[in-house]
């Protein structure tokens, strides 16, 4: 019998992004009754009480409707969302920054809209108020600044106008009781250190999209969290396409890596993991890493965010996080190849 890690259900968060992006099983647009309700019901039955969304995801209204149809009062869940990225009209020189692979299943009500950036005080207020209305509860358990490193890369970032006003609004909303926690939702770990230097004392949680190559900087962030009193959320467990591949990523058809189509360098990186893992699936590696992190750093690693469009896959993911094992020789080879830190706990 596999050894089970003692990981309670309240460590798991259901990520709602596919309620908006889809695609639905078999392709096509997401439907609340056929696709969203079964997932929310399964998450609830598994003991999950936290749900993660974002304005950009086009997902929160679907969650709210599913909760209503299932008779679950929205105040019975802990709902967290994100700001900075919002939706505007797809006119003029508007540019969609999301890859086409993420936009295949968005419901018809979101057609003709595209992503934008707005970190102004009023802009963030409008974004989070919309999220609160659409999910239906009284308050937001957390609000994270969504992908500011992407903002910097795609359109440029001015801290004084793009980040600081958003933080000031969230501080005010937190003081009023409308927002419980202030966070980050990012792919680049180094931004956490930049944020805590620029906005001291503001950060309650740092949400990082997982890939094994971030483990070395992630361990530094965990140490910073222990020292400064913020928590760490691991996002993307067992639903990033890079970790569900069953063939060598170097020669596989195009796939997403951190929400973008994998580059040649990223294909080569994932191929190294794939070849070393051998008969151990990549998704087992990611699940084992998540389980080991929350087991060894329980006060700091407080959330594992996962998502799927298949109820059975959600049950499987929770089981894998608790039970997935990676053979000792594989851990040793991953460390020897410097793909994971030598100090990473593997038992």
C-alpha cells in the first residue's frame, strides 16, 4: 500500500480558470450545468472549500451559478481572485495576450472581449467588485496582483502607477473587511522579493505557478515567508500540459508551458525531466513535489491549487499529492543534473 502524506483537504484549492477558458471535455464551450456543476460538487464532496479565480479567466460567473444551483451558499466557501488584468473591447489596436489554446472554450458572453491591464485604484476596485458580484458572497478571501511580470514584459510597468495604487486599494479594502488577504499570482519567483522590498508588510501570500525548475528560488521564497510572515501558494499542480505529457516533450505536438506555447528551450528542459523520470510520469513528479512541500513547510505552504474539467481527475490529483512516490534513484539523478536543489526534501 502506498504511503499517504497527512495533507488535509483544506490545503487544496480548486482553480476555476477552465470554467472560462475551457475547453469542455470533447471540445467546445463550457456549460454550467454539464461541466461546472459536477466539478464544484466533486470539490465540495472532497472537502475543498477554497476556490481561485480571476477577472481574466472569464470564470467567476460560472462558479457563482454552479454554487447557486447546488444549494451551496457562497459564504460557505473561501473565494480568492486576482486583479490588474481585466477584459475590454477587442477594437482598434487591442491585443489579446492569451494563447489561442486557452481561448477555445470561452462562453459566448465573453466573445469580442480581450485582456487589458489596469492597476489604478479605481480600476482595481471595479475588477474586484465585479468578482464579488459574480461569485455571490459577501467578501473576498484573497485578492492577488495578477502577473505583473507579464505586464512588464508585454506593455511595460511603472510601479508608481501600475502597482502601488492597486496595493493601496487592496489595503483599504482589507481594512474595511471586504478583502481578507493581499497576494501575488505570478510565474516568476524573483518578483516576490521585489514586491516585498517595494511594498513592505503588504504581502499575505505569494502564489507561484509550479514547474520543477523554480524549486531553488521557491525554497528561498519559503525562507522569506517564514521570516516575514507571508504564506506561499503553489498553483498549476497536475493541470499544466507540460506535466501531463506521456511522450518526450522535445518531439511532442505544441503544448503550453506556464500558460504559453512552449519554446524550444522549454521543450528541452521538460525533455530532461521526462527522460530522467523514465517510468515515473511527470504528473507524479509534480504531485509528489507539491505534497512534500506542504508536508515539510506546513506553516508557509498553505495552498495547492489544482484544476481540471473532469471530476475523476480532481479526485486523482488529490490522491497523487498525498501518495505519489518518486523512486530514490530518480530523485538522485534529478539532483545530480541540478534540475532540483540538492537540499529539496524527498521523503
